[in-house]
C-alpha cells in the first residue's frame, strides 16, 4: 500500500517489481483520486481502491495538551 505522492508510489513500485520478479503475486491498495490510480496499472499491477485521507495535523499529538 502506497499512494498520494511520488515519494511513496515510486519506491512502492520498485518493491512491487522486485517481489514480482521473485514470483510473488502483488496487488496494490490505493486511492482512486491520486496518482497511483493511473500509474500502478500501467506497470501491470492490479490495484484495489479504498477511501482514505491524510492524517497530518489530526493525529495523537495534534492540538494543545498538558504534560502528564
């Protein structure tokens, strides 16, 4: 699973190609509205889509909190 930006997709493609060369069956998990939707199938890799968004600024450390 990798998606959204080239910094995630291109290394993921390299790993996928390496695994496929060793005989592994690879399926990609990504989003339909990001770059992987077009790019991954062009590399002969099946892709399944999920709906998800980034968590930047929404994670555990987001917002004000007091030290315990």
